[in-house]
């Protein structure tokens, strides 16, 4: 895969995945809309961790209720989990994760 700069970080597997982080909100909305419209993806996963979970929920709602309302995009599934990793001090911490799967 080419390492080109895109509005959102994406991973290409069988599914289209948009990773939510600290970029502006509309960058992620545009990324999801582009997956459905130009890439003709049948479903797109919005993946988030920790403090970005609420941003992912907002992205899913704006995409499905405003931008792609006429294309009948809706939430297919929501998966929650947690990941354990070491912070800067070497202490093990858990962070919540969430995947929102949107489908046409």
C-alpha cells in the first residue's frame, strides 16, 4: 500500500476501517462518506479508543442521518472491548475500544 497522506488514517482489509483520533471531526465524516460513495464499500467500520469514543458516535450519527440519509446507511453492529497496554510510566492500563459498523 502506498504511504500517501489522506484525510483519515485507513487500513485496507476486507472491510474499510476509519480510525478516529485527534484530527478535525469533518475529516472523519468525509472519510466515511468517501468509502461509501467513491470506493463503493458495502460497510465501513469506525474504530475508536478511549476519549475518542464519543467522537466516533457523533461521526456515525452525522454520516447516517445527514450525509448519507438518502442511501439508507445505518448502524449494523457495535462492538465494545478493552485493550491493555503500558503507559509512559510503565504501568499497565486498560483503555476502552469501540467499533461502529455502518452498512448500506
